[in-house]
């Protein structure tokens, strides 16, 4: 049996780091997703002792979940919780996590302990998991706009057709790049006003083209001539 012990330093003070833990809109930007994977959302866990479930996708897009229970919270200082997994490659055993914040060198030292683990393989898988999470936490507390899969997932839930998803992707991308709100509003109005006017047959064909391009099914047309060389496809 072994225990994971990690320390991670960030330049911000414990109060700022604690805010990124307590604020659910900040927390979902850094906590939960495994390396290369994504967080889809959390259920339960509103009170200490109440079970929670974090729905996830692994790096291959396969669903799995983190199951846990918050055991104790020390405002501004950290928390302890109980963790287990449903699916995924992080093992099936239940472990206990201590996540504490200590003032250090003008910033915050995060002291993380987790265990016990029955194998070194499971311990190392959790080390990689926490390194990914703590790396995102450092970016969030520094003020960086870390892309949030869960947020995009929620916002785009009504865009189920390929053209709708494409329009949403354009808008979300512009927003994340810092486009002015008035620009986004104008573009949104233009996109949805005109997309709504497309005949159903045309929208379906355009949607299939988009889906095929996203899946890499259409080879590059660069330099290919059509109509007996009369014109070049672009």
C-alpha cells in the first residue's frame, strides 16, 4: 500500500486560490478532467458528506465518472474528500485526498496527499491526473481564460444539427478570442437569421459536407481541376 504526495506552488495567495476552489464557475475550468480528456458536469455534492458524481470523457472520448464525497472543508485552507472511479483507467479502489493551501514564498504551496493505493501503476495514474488538474488551476488563478469544455457543452446543447454547431463554434471561438460583445451580437443575428432561411434540402446537404470535412472524409481539392480543366476547385 502506498500514498501519493505532491506539492505545487502558484504565485497567487491562498485567498485567490481558495476562490478558484469555492467558485463553481472557476472550479469547473480546472477540476475533474483527466489528461487529454474533458469534464461534462457534476451532480450532487452540495453539502459536506453528500455524494457527488463528475461525468467525464477520457482522451479517446469514452465516458467515465469520478465518484466522491466531500469529508471536510476548511475555508481558505483546503479540503479532504473520498474518491473512487466508475470506468476509466484510474482504478476501482476508494482513496482519501487531502488538498491543503499553505502561504509560501509570496504565493501558495498546494500540498496534496492521496491514498492508500494498492499498486504503483494506480498511484502514477493519479499523479498524472493531479498534475493536469493543478496545471489548469495555476492558469485559472493567474487570470487566464482557460477553455472550459463543460461550459461549451452546456451552451451548445441546443445546437444539434451540423450547421447549428458550426455557427455556435464560430461564435464561441470569437468570444474566447476577445471579440466585442456588439460584434458577437451582430454576427449571431446574421448567422441565425440567414441559416433559418435555408431550404431544408440545402441545409441537409451543407450539413453533410460539414460533417464529412470534420471527419476528414473529403480529400483536399487544391489544385484539382473540374469540368475538363475549365476551372480549379478551391
